[in-house]
C-alpha cells in the first residue's frame, strides 16, 4: 500500500496516458500528488539533474576492464607498485605533432602512466 508523502493520504492506483504509453501511477486524491508505479527506474519529473547511477558506473568500468583484457601486455615497471607487466595502448595526440603517445596500465594496481620519452 502506498501513502502520499505530502499529506499522508492513501494513494489510489490510476492509469495515466503519457505520450503514447499508458503507465500505472499512484495518485493522491487529496493533494494531487502522483507517483510512478511499477518502475523504479523512471525518474520523476521533478528530477532536473541527472544523478550518475553508481550501478551504471560500475558497469562502465566493467566494460573498460573487458576492453583492457584484449590489450597487449608489455614488460614495463609500474612506477607505483613495481609490478613489471602492464597493458599497452597508443593514443593519437591531436595537433601538428604526428607522434602518438604510448600509455600503459599496470595489470596489478591499475595505475595508468605514459611512456617516458
Ligand atoms: Zn497528498
Ligand atoms: Zn602497479
């Protein structure tokens, strides 16, 4: 059972048409408060600023890690933990300079560092 956070009245389930979808909502008969039912993922209209979803963030990191796994590893000493194996990839630097920068990421501690030239 749902209660209105504003006035404490019992919320009544209603069907509301938004755009082309019909969604189930809980509406307060007293003050007109509306609450989206079923889906918790749908952010209420009040929310203006998109808050970064920590779960999403983790998923993104997971993807990054997967990408890293496909990268070649090279023997180079990590300046942070002393591990001597790191993932290597190159990043093309923008501008007149044609050379690309070699990046390394320690397989042990995840520290990312550039090649010293
Ligand atoms: Zn209310
Ligand atoms: Zn390291």
